[in-house]
């Protein structure tokens, strides 16, 4: 359910409870019209995307074929193409280069690995994460507000939820 925030500036104000109900009914009707438009837009975008993907497929296939051909040649001739400890060869139509990615750690079975690290006494590979306990601060607002850097705010929102609509519109009251 989406929440939409609207600003009330120079908008018509309802003058009675009956008019409020009419406005809410209109909001529901308009929301449903927007949903229909979004659905139509997405249907058209799907068709357009498919059309361009179909046109691009042979081009991408050719790019991959040419890339593999360049890579095959360069892999065999790498030492002749690179000067000294260079990682890039500049050609008349572009550059080719070999790059080593940064090291990456992967962990499978986090709980088992943590247990093993602890049992081996390698606690330097573990870290404790400390963070502010916001629910605890809210439970003791009077104490929390005496801590420099802590503020607690609260807003009142005006929400309209028309019947048979999945959307909400909310406005922050200042």
C-alpha cells in the first residue's frame, strides 16, 4: 500500500462533511484511473523493450564474437603486446588491458566459521559491532534527551484512504 504525501497549498477546501466524503470518493476514482494508466504504460514499455532487445541481440552476439576473437589473439601475444610491466596496450583503434581485481573474501556457513575462528583463538578476525539502541532510547525519552546529539521527533500525518483503493495519501501537518 503506497503512501502519498500531498501539500495543501491553494487547493480547494472542503466546506462540509458531505463535501469531504465527495472529495475522498473522487480521490479513489482518480487513483484507480492512475492505476489503469500505469498498467497501460507498463504494457507498452514491455512491448517496446522486447522490440529493442530483439534488434540488439544480433549486435550483442557479434560484439561477443569479436571480443572473444580479440581476447584469443591477445592472450597468445600478451608478452609481445605489453611493454615492461605495463598492463595496457594502446592500439590505433583502442586499448586492451589486463586487470587483476581486488581480493575478495567469501564465507560459507558464517556460524560455523565464527565458531571455528573462536576455537582457534583467532579472535582478531572477528569484530563486535556496536550501534545505538533506538527502541531503548524511546523507552526512556527523558534520559535520552539529556544525551548530546540525541533528538526525538514525531509528526502527525493526515491520511486519506478511499474505499476499494490500495493507495493512501498522507500529508505531514506542521
